[in-house]
């Protein structure tokens, strides 16, 4: 055996024991007639001591060790005179009697510590070194613990783990497929699965009853902090269930994960309707670690000649705002910054009206020309405004105002540290729309995917007012991030075809793209539903990361490149010829 113990397990109870350790050299320190070496492995750090008075040659050898050398040492566990109580092994050290260098190392391109001097691009290029850093190492370990807790929970509830194929048929599921050319059938392509959605429905039809899989999914999408071309889902499906069964089962699973991984008792998970989430928080993934709801003022505004408000209401829009508690002292510069924030192209609001309820009892506004103090106080009542509060009000189309104020709410929380970093906000969002109307073309499209079951109570609106139809769709949101999405599925062939008709998918196209699923419905499909947790995002939040790259062993850059393996790269023309492919 190379080692008898790890670098994180020895303590005073081990004193006097002869041990063998292996690991990387973290640092060396020569002090007087002694040399100290910090030896690191996945489990922790143990201090080694070499005494020049007892073995000059051994001490000289230790003095020549470089950072990240891989070594093996043998020696006796002894009590340290100068203890470090910040680490588990800080009360002992190893008095070394034998040192073997297993592998030498060049000077690493950055310091292998949490407070490293390496930028992200450099660390991605040398990711195998980056993973040695305790912070990233611990995040990957936590991710493994999450997966272990998932297996433990679902296995105990009769779920069966089933693997699904990576080479499948290309089907329209809302994102661009990665395509894989067939060498045996030139001109034909497999697709890499965006998710196992159709396959897990087929497993329900096959009678597997309760399925799960920790699965890789691939989508050819633009990159951002919480998106990678390949990502992991905890994919689940159940037969003979209603929405409440899903909430109970997978609400219980997230509570189990919190208990096992964080030793935290997560309370019962509340539900918020999609319409209410958009109305009060401007988002279908609201962060409820802090208050600050959107207040809509239509019908509550005093009469005035302020056309910004009047025109918005006359054109079917809304006037709404936020109460930024305690922010009445914001400077002109800060207010201008918030105005520019909502003017960003993807928000598109013309600006903000502010009303300041000052500590001295006065009320001032950027619209003083149109409202007197009594009218401003009347508006303030809708927000329960108190001394020190700042009201920020926008007026435009309903969707633009809600989206802009939802973003502004988060920006204010960030600036004012409203969200407790040690708190957890976990909730269900329910009753999403089944269909959405494209604002540019007016075309009807599915809000999630075309297999979500409508609420049967809403089928009366299916033909006349389809955007009014609610889907039996649900998301779980954690600290303002969607970590789960799912739905009760359509299991009746006639309803599935009705949805395809509404989406404008012809009989020929549906047979070509989904014929295998529709054929399966002919042979008795049980009512079923399920969900998929975003494992990367869940791990990121529980581990305190900033992007999902922080919890993925070998991620891509924001530009889609693998800097470590230098991919993607051109391939040999012979390979393309074998596939019957020519480059344009």
C-alpha cells in the first residue's frame, strides 16, 4: 500500500502511531534546524517535520521539494507544540523518518489555494490543477453528496434508474439540437438528447411506473453563467399521479437533500401561481428572501395631467412601482443609475418616477410639476410608504413594466444586501400558461414543451382563447433560480393531436417527428407526470458558487470552448469523407 492514512484523518488519538502518507507538497518552510512541509490530498492537510539534528540528508532532501511534488512519507504521529485549531489535523504533525519522491512537478501556473492568483481562463486551461484547490474540490464533493442523497431517497420509494440512449431522433423541443452524422447512412443524422422527455414518457407506457436517471443533456444554445452545452439533470417520471403527488414526492426529495447535504431542516414548500408571481415579483422565479413586492397603481392614481401615466393606462398598460425601504437618501447619481438600468434594451422602459419620503417628514418627487404633496402621499399609501422610503414607479406595457421592475427589485436587493446569504427561499410556481403568443408575429407556441397536459377545466377556452388555458406545469425555484421544471403529461392521443393542431404542426410533420410516441399512445398510456432537477444549478446554489462552472469538473468557457482539451477543432478531411460531409 502506498499509504496507511489520508492527510485529513489523523489527530491526537493517533499520537505515537507509525503512518505512511502520500500527497502533494503545498508549501515548505525552513526554520532554524527544522524543515516543515504541508502535505495535501483530497481529505486535508497534514504538517510534516524534518529535523536536521537527527537526519541531515533527509532534511536536505526535504529542502529541495518543490510545490506540487507528489511524495510519500513514513513517520510517527506526534503532538504539535504550536497548534493550528483551524484544521482537523492541526494538533499533530508527522516526524518523518523516510521520504520518497513519487513525481516531480514544474512550478504550477497559479497558486493552488482558494485565494489563487490565476484568472478563470488560466484555471480552465489547467482545470486538473484548479480542482486541487480546496474550494473547487469541496464543491465537487458536495455535488457527489447531492447525487448520493437522490439515489438514497428515490431508491427507497421504488423508483428504478433506467439509462436512455444518447443517439436519438431530432425532435423540436424548444432548443437547437446537436447533430451527429451517420457514417453508415450518408445524409442522415442522429441528435444528441436535449432531455430524455419522450423516452421517459415511453417508459411510463412500457409500465416502468417510477423512473429516474442522473442524465447528461445537450443543447446547442448560446452561453451564459448558468448554461453550458452539456449539463446534468435529475430526471424523474411517475405513473398514476396528480400534481399534488409530484409536489409531495419531490418537495420531500429537496428537503431530504438539504438535510443530508447541509444538515438544514427545510420547511414546507409554498406554492405561488404564475400570474401572481409575475404580478408581484415580475418574474416566474422570484427570490422571496426579501420582500419588496410590485404594486400596481391602475385605479389608485389621483387625477393629473401627467401623460406618462395617463397614456400607459389608456393604451392598456400599467403604472406600477416598488418601495425601496430606507433608500430615500439615494443621491441624484444613484437615481440616474436606476433609471438607466430600466432603460436597457431588453427592458425598454423610458425611465422611472421617484417619490422620496424623507426622514424630516417632507415628500419630494421627480414629478412634482404634476402632483402636489397630498397626491404624492395618496400614492404612498398604496405602498405603505414610511419615512426614509423611496418609491420607484414605471409606466408602459404590462409585460415590460413587470419585467423591468422584477429586474430592478433584484438590483435593489443586490445594492442594499436585502437577501440573507444564509437564508433559503424554496417555492413552487404553478399554473403556467399552456401557450404563449409571439409578440412579434402573433403566432401561438408552447410555453414549455408540447407534451404538457392542459387543465381540463380550461379546455373550454382551447379554441377561442388559447392563451387563457393553464398547463399542469410547475417549477421549483430556489433563491431566485429555477432548479426544477416539470408537468403532468398528455396521455390521450386526441388531446396530444389537438395541441399539435394548435401549434400548426401538420399531420405529416407530427408523424415524421413524433409518430413513435403517438403510436405508443394507441396501446394504453397511463396518466403520468414528472420533472427534472437541474443538478448543476442545484449544486451551485448549495455550494455557494456563482456560476454552474463552479460545480462542473470540466466546463466550457462562455464562448463554448474547452480550453484544457482545445476543443472544438477541425478534423481530418478523411473523417469527413467517411461521413459523406463536405465543408462549405
